[in-house]
């Protein structure tokens, strides 16, 4: 994968995660007992899917951006942390998406999860770190 394509893949993963999280914050504030039977249902599930897709592709996207670089080894340990945090956040997300009805409270609890917060912090760090890569 060339550098431009790798950067685009990383940006897509970042956008999916950040956009999903922002939507979930707004959804949590609505105080809905369920997503079923309201206009937000399809939109909520779409954002949850994008969030999952972003989490699933994040580590590979970062690896592609740093591949073959002189400082690639510096990212090694952190990429392992990133992979673990993404897996933990995805596990929590899987519980939420398995529910036939998703309440605002359930989404609020997902947003507050240390797993999701750890991944977001990882994401902010790695997004800034790779900006310095030519």
C-alpha cells in the first residue's frame, strides 16, 4: 500500500471512530428508552457499524503508514497497546449492538467505558504522532 492510500485508510478509521463517538454523545443526551420505533434507530446502528469498522481497521492503518520507516520500531509497543484497547472497546461495542433496543443510558455507559476512553486517547496520540511522518 502506498503512503497516500495508507494515510487515507488511517484518516477513514479516525473519522469513523471520532464521528461515531460524537454521534453517541448526542444520542446519549436524548434520554431514549430504546432506539426501536424512532427515527434515530437506523442512524444509530449505522454509526455503531462505522465505529466498529474504524476500530477494526485502526491498527492495520497505522502499521501501513509507518511501514518501512526508520522509526517504525518506536511504534511497536504502542501498536500492541492500540490493538488491545481496540479489541476491548470492540468487545463492549458488541454487547451494545447485540441488544434489540438500545437506550440512551446504554450508550452513555458505553461512552463512559474505560475501554472506549482508552482507545480514544490512543487515537489522539497516534493521530498526532503520524502527522509528523512525511
